[in-house]
């Protein structure tokens, strides 16, 4: 039996991982990079640990909040600005759309039937001492 909830919140521990493009071999066969497959699997695992077999229906809103590690080489004053949100991650840590895509694809047929149900989405990027991704998935009325 599948439970239906109105909102689901969970954390994916570790550094945010952007979705990578499929690779094509000389033979013409394509494959998904192992890092992408592993992160989508971790997303599903974290969802199941937090929500069991819950499934959302109808129109959905997805919020993805990605927290990136502060580089160890940064000066103390810069680290403080990163933690306060004064400095945000704009370097090549992962494009916002690829971070959202890996989460939405990982939850396909798990949290919802298809990611086409997502009609509103946002991705924000921050620095933190604890790298992670917070996922908030809500049914819209």
C-alpha cells in the first residue's frame, strides 16, 4: 500500500552532485556516468529512509537547497562571509539546473509517477560546514 502525504522533506548527505551528460561510445552506445547513477541511487535511499513508500500526486513543487563545502584554503574572513550567505557559490561547483535535475530524476517513479508533475521548482546554492542537499517536495492545491 502506498501512503499519500502533502509534503516531503529529506536530506541527501555529502557534497551536491550535478547530473552529468550521458556518454557515447565509439560504437554508438550511450551510458550514464557512474557518479550520476550513484547519486540518484543515494537520493532514492535517503527518500525511502525519511518517507518510506510515500508518493505525492497531482501538481508538485520541488525545492532543492544545495550546501557546498567551504574550501579549506579560504581565509577566515572569507569563510565567515560564506557561512553568513554574503558570498554564494558561483564557481564551477555545479550548475543549478543539473543539481535540480539529478534530484528530480532520482525521485522519478519513487516519490511521484513522473517528474512532469513538477510545475514549480527552485534550486538555491549556499556554503556550509556540512555539505548536503535539502529536498522539499510539496503537493500544490
